[in-house]
């Protein structure tokens, strides 16, 4: 009879490496989402780049727009970007927390093996 495969938790340095990699990937995704929002505000609302940045950052952060929207296209973009931002936040938390959840599950598995 074969013995069960022993699975040990990754080392702490390996865990930190994965966590840092996922955080960096998350930051790159945030930069891309922010740029997408800036381009949308700049194009549809004819805002300056700095005003586009403020509005995109506020919506991406969950606070809402700062400037009053005047065009129908801009309002449609802002609503779509707000919906995107909510789903994006869920995705981002998933990406960043995967190494943490993985480590916790390994700890539960290790504790179960010791019993």
C-alpha cells in the first residue's frame, strides 16, 4: 500500500515572495484601471488630465465623482466605470489574498495531520 503524499506548507520566505508578487500585480492592475478611467473622462467629458485623474481615482476608490458630468456619454461612461470598479475591487482582493488563504489552508491541513 502506498503511503499518502506528505504536503508541507511553503516556507515563510516563499509565502512573502508570492504575496509581494501578487501585490505588485494588483498595483499594476490598479494603474491600468486608473488609466482607463482617465482616458474615458478625458475623452467623453473633455476634462483635463488632472481632473480626469481625480474623478477616476475617486470612482475607483469607491467615493464617487468629484466633477459634475455634463454629457450623456460621460454619464454612461461614469456609470459603467463605477460598476467596473466594484467588480474590479473584488477581483483585486482575490488576487492579493490568494497567498494568505493558501497558507491558512495549509496550516489547517498540517494541524489535521498532527491529530
